């Protein structure tokens, strides 16, 4: 009977281990290729698979196709210096035609405790309407470009509804989006634009510039990803940035959950925050 010596056994198991790694990588690459191919070739209209940020999310996918739709429910907690702030939102987005996404969102801010009298009143922040059009989609370059517009009808605090003033201002927010996928798994995205905030009470207007850059890694063979958002806001006198590490996990074929942590670079008023987003795609 032929017997393996120690050196031969080590060589044998090393080759077996390497072959398993190679098979696993090939299998994941095949899964990625098949999923990306499904997105790209579902219809004749070109579309590139991009990872969508979870906190400042897009108005439907870039390169959206007619009939796509999605429900989002979000909940967050922010630890401010003087009080805690609870955030909640409900939004519906859909694509009535190819490459055009529309959205209706109701964002709430709730202050459950105001012992020191520092917290503002709870309210429905605004009725938010938005549109986004992908004007450039290149499968070869794995790149998508879009423009959009968000209009917010700002609402009064719940306690002030008896005054008969429901709306207190408008926010006009045009924006631009550029996204690129590097290979199968790495994704970058830039979302930027000015927000012109108009207050009815004194008829004043001021401008905030939003510059949001994102980097994500999509787990091979899945729709799950890990990544980070850098949410930056610039005014004439101030610059603020919050770093938001995040992850998205698929619970079912048409249901995903996103988890976000907020870390401000300057703790002037806001400290750490947490945000959760439940994403449901009916008919997916």
C-alpha cells in the first residue's frame, strides 16, 4: 500500500483548499454577473445597477423603468445636547415612464420629552414632492447621471394648528446625481444641490448647499451592502458634516432593511444618531 509522507499530505490539502476558494469566488462572480445581467437586460431600456444610499436616498433607482415602485418606512433617534429627537417618515416612489421617478414623502419630527423647555414642538415637517430624471445611462461605462427637484411645503408645529396656519414656508431643492459602479461590487455616488428655504412669517430666504458623497461595497451574490455616506451642508457662515456608516440586508426577495449610524464631525448641537429604513418593493 502506498503511503503519503508529511510533505505530500500538506501539498494535497493545500491544493484542495485553494480549489475550494477558487470555486467559491467563481460561484459568487457568477451570481453577481447573473444578477447584474438580470437588471441590465430586463427590458430594452438600459439600466445600470447602483447601490442607493440609505439616509439621503434617491427618488427611485437611477435609470428607473416604467412600473417600478417602492414603499419606505423610516425611524431614527438623534441625541442632541439639550433634548432627544425622534424622526419618522413614510414615502412612496414610483416610475410612471422609463427613467422618470416620482416620490411623495411625509417626514415627522417628535420630541417626547421637554423637561428643560429647550425642545421645539413636534410636527409633520413637510409634505414633500419630488421628481428625478436619469438623462444619461451607460452600461459600458457603468455610469448614470440624473437631475431632479424636491419641493417641500413646510408645516407648522402640531400645537400651533389652532392658529389656522398649517404651512409656514417652502423649500426649493434642485439636485444633481452622478453614480458609477467599479467592477461588480464597488459603488460610488455623488448627490448635490442647493436648498432655498423661504419662510412666510418674515418673507426671508436663505440657502444651504448639500454635498453628499457615498461609497458602498455590495456583498457578492446578494443585494446586501456595507458603506458610508458623507453628508455635508454648507452655508455662508458654517460647514457641517455627518459621517454615516451603514448596511443594507435583504430579509426577503422584495423586503430589505437599512441600518445607519450618524457621527457628526463637530458636536455643536447634535451628537450620535441612529436611523432605520424598511424598504418594500411590491411586485418585485
